[in-house]
């Protein structure tokens, strides 16, 4: 453990390189700055990225954000009050369940899930970080890392070289930090794609704060409210690989979507598809579990360490859990935010991995399995899936009734 030379003296803020400006990067920078470090965020794109659709922030992630005064309120998001599960299978159409679990959770614990545009979350995190004095450098694609006894030199494709005490790679699925540490490792295509966009809230759903799932034959639609008037949605199906460029979908893809079976679905699914804007299409990927997330003074977190398909809604939330534990371990072993020795960082990173690798590996597997269930193919198999959901939700309702009695 590294100790302060004097309990009253704090050395100049220590530079920490945060590679990646998606969601985990600015969030980590906020926590580092709040704890006395001098983080610098290096982002490969030339400006804030407009990638992604929307996501759900769950209580486990929100509890982390709440630890920095004012951050949770600044991030915002639209409260989810209800979950709706519906079958659009013609041979077995109907309501599988409608639950007010999110609202009850918020009433009981003070925190419940919220829906938010990914771009809004990213923008608000960066605004908060800049308000704390965090520096952000765009157009910096990491090419190499040179580890020294007490620092790391980062080399970028624009010729910039920077030195930091330690480095945290938060640069997502196609992490350059990960490649620098462990070599090129192609991501695993899950066999599923998503196509989605944003739509005005259909009248029957207004005022409900609804997150809903529609289950068809080999296809699934999820939709979440992201503001007073808008829902974000995505259709998952089994298709050939589609790279996640995050550019607007070509006219041919949009036309095909508007003429597809999805555009005729009940339970407002068809209306969402037909009125969709900002349509994008992308493949879903994850990666095999790493045995370690670090080498020397460099560590990975978030999607750089454990990218996952989105079917559990835990991508950003697990990155926040990584940040929470990392900061807690830095406080434990480097309480004055002074220059940590390599053995100290080794202890921090090893303890981080011991807790987080098993948890994230399990969730990556569960997310992939949930994706397979959602796109179950064949009428009889889909009926069996629907019956399993009905029974699962019936038991939940019975359990709730017993608690309330």
C-alpha cells in the first residue's frame, strides 16, 4: 500500500490516461477527478460520437452514479414505470404479462430503471466531467503503449505522445488498448443483428413509462421510453453479419424494414416501426472471457474488458460497477491519490479482476442465452417459450401478492 507522506499534504494531482470517450470513459474520469486524480480522456473520433440508440440504466448502475454529488440528477433519463411482454406470434398472440415492478422498486428503494438516449447519456457525462475540469482530447487513436518503471507512455496515430502514471482502457468492443496488451483478437459475432430507431410514443402507451418486449417467430422487438414524447426501439433477428458502423441505414434497408412483418405488429409495435427515424442496423458481438484485464500499469474495464450483447440491459451498468470497485480499491491502496507503485497497481488490478471477471463472464453468457430465447424459431418452439414466460411471470405475481398480504 502507498501511504501519504503527510496527512495534511496532498501532492499535485496525478495524471491518469483514460482511453475511450464512450460511456465508461467520461464516467471513470468523473470519479477519478472526484477522488483527487487528474484524468485525461483520449478519444479516437474527431468529436463526440453520435453512435448508438438507447439504453436502460438499472438500479445497480444508478447506485454507482449517485456516489458523486449531483451526477445522478445531471444524467437524468426517463423513469420506467412498467414492463410489458407480448406475443405477436399469430398462432399464440396476446399479453404474456404486464408488470409494475419498476415503479414498485422505485417506491421501495428510491431508485428504479430509466430509459435514455445513448448520445444524451454520453453528452451529459462529458458536460459534468468538463465542469470538474477534466480534459478531453479528440482525434487520438491509440497505437502503442510503452510501460516504464513508474509511468506509461501512450503513442497515438496523430503523432501525439503522452505520459501518465497509469492507463485505463475504456475504448469499447474494438479496444485499441486491449490490442496493445494482448494482440488482435476478433470479436465474436453472436449470429444476431439489430435494426432500430426512434419514434413518437403511440397514443395507447402515453403516460405509462413503458418498456416493452414483443416476441415473434425468430424475431424480437424491445422499446423503451427515452423522453416525454419518444421511444427508442430495436428489432433483433438472426441474419448474416452486419458491421456496427452506426451510420444511418441505407434506403434499401429502411424500405425493407417498413415493408416487413414488424410494421404490421399489434401492441403498437407496427406503429413504432412505421414511424421510425434515425434508423440504424448493426451486428451484435461479445468476446471470450479474458483471464486477466491488465498488464503492468494498464487495465481494461467496461466493454474493452467484457463486451456483451444487449439482451440483459447491463452493458453500461456493468461498466459502472467496474468503475465503482476500481475507485474503491484505489482509495484503499492509494488513499492520497499519489503516484502508485507498480506493485500497488498490481494489487488493485488483481483484486478488481477477482471480483469482476466471474460476474461479467456470467452476465455475458446469460445475455447471449437470452438473445437466443428471444429469437426462438418455429411455431411450437415459440409457443413453448411463451408458456415459459407466462409461468415465470405468474409466479412473480403470486410472490408479490404473498408479500402484500
